[in-house]
C-alpha cells in the first residue's frame, strides 16, 4: 500500500523561519530595505537619551551654547525619527504582505493540484482553516505587530550599546537585576507556549471542520432529526476549544510579571546611580542617560513580552502552513504524472491496466489483480455491487489515484510518467457529483485547460445534440445559481459532459453519470454520449440498465476483481441485473 501523506495536528515549530526561507527568498531585497530603515528609526530613537544627558550636563555647567546645540539636534532627530518610523512601517508592511500573499497563493495552488487520496484523508474544515484562518492570522500579525517587533528588538540592542558605552559597571548592575528574572519568566512562558498555542489552533481547526461538515450534511440532519446529537458533538468540541483558548491566555499572562521586574530594576538603578554621583564617580548627565535609556530598555522588553503571544500565534500558524505545503508537495510527488519523465504521448491511444491493486488507509483492499484493456474508440460499461471497486477503478484509470500495485498505461506509457498537464488532456473523469462555480453556464464551461471561446462552446453543444436543452435553460448566459443550485443533478452532469467534450480527451470516464437523475435527463445524457467522436474511448460506470444497454461491452466487478466481460447488449442487461 502506498503511503498516505497526513498533516500533523501540531506541527514542529522548531527552525520554522529556516523552513520558511524558500518563501522569503524572492522578497529578501524588500525585506532588507525595510529592516535597514527600521534600524535607522530605532537608532534615532535611542540617540535621544545621550543628547538629553549632554543637555543636562550643559545646563548644570551653564554652557548655553552646548545646551542650544543639543536642543537643535534633538529637534532634527525628532523630525528624522518621525519620517523613518513612517517609512519603515510602510516598507515592512508591504514586504510582509507580499510574503503572506505568496504563501496564500502557494497554499491554493498546492491544494488545487493535490491528489484525491490526500484530500479525502483530511477534513475539509481543517484544510480550510489552514488556508484561510492561519493565513489571515499571519497577515494580521504582519500588519499590526511585525514592525513593533523589529523596532523593539533593534531599540533593545542599541540601548545596550549606549548603556555600556557610558558606564559598563552600572550597565552590568542594571542587567544583573533585570535580565535573569526576565529570562526566567520568558523561559516559563516558552516551556508551555507551543503546547498551549498549538492546542488552541488544533481545537479551533476541529470546530471549523465540524462546522463545515454541518453544512454538508444539513439535509440529513434535518430529515433524520439528528440535529440534537450533532449539536452535542459540536458543543463538546466548542467547549474543548474554549478551554484551549483559556489555557493559552493563562500562559500568555505570565509575561505580565516583566512589568514588576522593571520597577524593581529602576529602583536599584536610582539607588546605585545616586550613590555614584555623591561619590563623584559619575556625573548627573550619565545618570539621566541611564534612566532614559533604561526606560527604552524596559519599554523594548515590555513590547517584546507583550508581543510574545502574538509571535507564538504567528509562529504556530506559520508552522501549520508550512506543514500543509510540505505535505501537499509530498503527496503531489506520489501522484501519477508528477514525475513527467516520459515523452509526450500521442493524442489517441489504448488504455491498459495490469494487475491493479489498491487499498485505503485502514488497510481495506478495494481492488486486487484487475487487468483490463480499452482500445481506441472502445465503449465499455463497468457494473458491480456497491463496494465492488467501480469508483476506485475509474479514478485509477484517470490517474487521480496511484495504484499500490500494478500499472495503468496510456499508449504504452505509464500514467506516472506522463506530465500532469498532458495526462489531463488525454484522460478525463466526469464524477457523479459535478462541481460547479457560481455564475453562468459559460463561466462553468470555461473551467477546462483549453479555455474555450463561445464558438467552441456552441460547437460542443451541437456535437452532443444539446441545443434544445441549452435553449430551454436560457443559453450560455443562463445563471446556474450558487454552486449550480439552479440546475438539477442531471443538468450538472450534462455541464460536466460538455466540459469533457471541450477538453477533447482520448479517454472519457463517467462515474455513475446517470445515477439518481430523472429518466428524461438521463436519456438526454445517454444521447449526448452517443454523439461523441468515434475515436474517443468511453468508460461508463453505471447502475442504470438503459445506460449499460447502449454499450457494446460490459465489465462486471465483484469484490474488487473482474467477475466477467460481456460483448452484446442482451448479455449486458443480464450482467446488469445480476450485478445490481
């Protein structure tokens, strides 16, 4: 059985920036400029304390010229700092937003091309949370907190340089009181933060996934009166999410102890500084510099400590995004056509599967030893009881699943060796539930790689004999409603068939295309199939006897194996009855 790639519920957050480096690299120049401007802004802010210290000494020494010079420089520095602050904020926000945008686009691209086995192994709500909620949280951090984090860190470093430059002894005293206690608090926070914030994100993802499933099964909940039981489940998960949020808040509140440490350190500074001035070891200006610079030091630590929770949330979100990207990349590497090492196959060719075997995650073997040949232009039906492996076979034939054993070849080439884009031009699946977008019929027909114009759409409609159907619907500009809600299931199948005709594949596989639709629409769909080009291979998975009866060959599956093949309509009907 091929490995099923799964997301980590709480991904590893270690070295997250190193793992994000490939996504930062295209934006490194903009990020560097923004950081340099931010550093200049912090340097201008830190320079205020030494200037005030000089002004204080000039005032005590009755040096009027020195006082005026210091005041003038302070005014210029304030104006410069204001401009740098504004520019740094805009540059860093722009660069950060570009990084977030590239991550968002990469997530969408990866999920859009992810193999079905990966998508079917995860709750859609969890995938939605990672590609929307986590990205939104990261974007919010970039807009609101990233600039403050960079500024506070730079201010802290420059302040330390100033303190040690004026008096390394007093700086050591200050740091000896402030730093160890602060680091203990930070360590206390960091020890619990990954589990607390990761648990919060996982719990919120579970709630989002359950809510998404609520929308998907709403009809079943209403018709079977299962809503109370479902709400109890949702309540349990929501309660767990609230508890996880409270644990994260309690961990984040530990940072507030830093404010108490700051007050204690300032008292020690004033006592030691006053004693040094009384002994003549340093001037009043130096103490003033230390008091003001210490405020910068404390404010920077305070800003950083207040941002620790935001940083941890962003770090957790980034780790979950990177986990999604890595998992979808690994899953895509297992997809047929991912390698794309073979030469481009011909436009038409024979489809062959040999000794196919496939199992799902729980180890249940769905197909075993299936070998079939579909010549060019072949029309074949596939029948079998529910669970016999029909749908799985259809997805293997299209390369949407990779077989655990055996091989599927088109024109003699393993599907795994055909580039993804070329494979989708050769083999197309029309599933039982055709997905549609909100808009017109034409907008939905554009969702093929050929990006057809209206003339091509009209030719496809004529080729399949669907002019009357389209006219009754209102033409190509008819609105289909939200996700095709104005169309019946059969009409959505017709749209799917038209898409396939526009893609012009060599092999067309229809999975239960006429199941659960009215006889009139089913008949129209069957007639459209008859109108398809004679050199196109068509494989129809169906329960409807009338659909199978139109096909010259029928393959019966039983328990994941080929139970038999019939070659005429009479035998096909018999096979259909037995299989059903």
